C-alpha cells in the first residue's frame, strides 16, 4: 500500500535559502516599510519558515532620506535614550533624528519590529540601510523587490 507521509520540514542554517534583496524607500511610509522589511528579514514570506532559525533574507534599503511619515509624526514622535548618568534622559523627535542620520530612523523602526532576543540581534545584522541610491553590496547582486506587491 502506498501511503503519503507528511513531515514538517524545519529549516536550519544549512537548508535556509538566503537571498539578497534591494528595497527602494523612496515615497514609502516609515511604519509600513519597516513591517514589510521585518517580515523579509524574519523569513515569514517563505514556505519553510521556522520561528527559532534565521531563515530570512538579507535586505539592502536605499534612498533612506526619501521616507515619509504621516500626520504630525515628524514633530510628535519621540526617540528617548539614556546616557547612563543621573538625569541623563535625552529626547529627539523624528525630524531631529532624520537630520542627523536618515538611515537610523529606518533602522530603529525595523529593529523595534524584530524579536527582542539573540535571534533578533542576528536578524538585524542582515539589514543594511543607505542614504542615496548607491550601496556597498553590489558584489552580492541584490534582487530589486517592490514592497507594494507584498502582503
């Protein structure tokens, strides 16, 4: 008798098919871009997704300086950090952080959508964000992907 066997395939570092993807941030809304990029980094778009393994793709984001924020978020959104000294809480709004380094705005939003553990730190290393259209990952030949076509 010919029986079918359905076994759950669990990806590991050796079987994970990691690709390099190029995302253009021009005209994209920050939160929507970040959630889609986090999904790509995590590997949730792949059929062999495994929660405890880095099976996502490497993502290169260009044109970080052309990102959009809706509403009053340029002024209202606060980024808080602490120096470690008493009374050392510092606060920047989105516009101030954007003028310092537009890439950090995207990095912070994507990092906040990744797991808060060792796996999340490992996944975050697969993200490269650049201002302008030039990037340093030409040798990896990243495939351009349109985020508007993703779910």
